[in-house]
C-alpha cells in the first residue's frame, strides 16, 4: 500500500470504509470523505490527512482483522497492553528471519511499492498522492529500476520501429512486445 510504518500502526477501524457508501470523518477540523474501499490516514508525516484506496486483497485482510478484534481502537493492537503498537521492529525482524530475508527494513517496503507501481505503469502523480509525498522528486527517489524492468525497457526501445507503425497505444505496444518476447523464449 505504500504506507509509512507509523501510518499503518495508527490505523483505526473507523478510518476504513468497508461499506458501499462514502462515509465522512472529521480530522483536523476538516471533513474527509472516505470512499468505499478506501481508508483515511489521519496523521501523516507532513501533518496532512489523506485518503487512499485499498486493493481487494488488503481490504479482505483488514476486514478479517477488524472482525476478529478484541480491542476496537486500533487495527493493530498490542497483545500485552491492548493499546496501540508503537513499533514492530522485533516482530518484523523475526518474520524476515523466519523466511530467510536478510537486510530488509519496514521502510524498504515503501520503496518496493513505489518501484512496482512504477513498473506496472502507475503514473508518477498517482504514486505521489498515494504515498503522501509533497513533490514528485521525492516519489522518484523511492522508485528504483530493477534488472527485469531495465531489460524490458531495452527490448521495448529496440523493437520500437517494428511496433510503432502497427500499434497505437503504449499498452498495446507493451502487450505486443511481451507476446513476441514470450514466443521467442519458447
């Protein structure tokens, strides 16, 4: 989802719209419309609330967490205190060790989200809005080129002349190239 760790840990069930109608929530003396399938990040790094959509997968996961909760103030609560979890270093590190992932921080997940969103064609200003960045240059700092994306870019450019005359949209060009690359690799 591209959220900061603090934004995830401060998430409250009332900030999530699982319904089919928009809901209004007052934050910082302003009314915020939370669309169906969206959530409100009430306190972000820049101090401004923002709303972001949830993927269907995230929505299902959060619905499950909110339905099975014993404490209703935060989505993620401390087993010991029942209150807000302030940090998840130990749990995150333990989870990474369990699946044998070295050298990964929670913040790296934000970079991964930005990179994958960029690779699948999510526009820069959309990534910026979702991540809560004030400038597109900050969003660019979070988006990294992967070897696969670089290889695909080289093939796209190399086949530009072949596909340019026949295909009009960028999406069609990428789909056509992927089909030809897949066929060539068989």
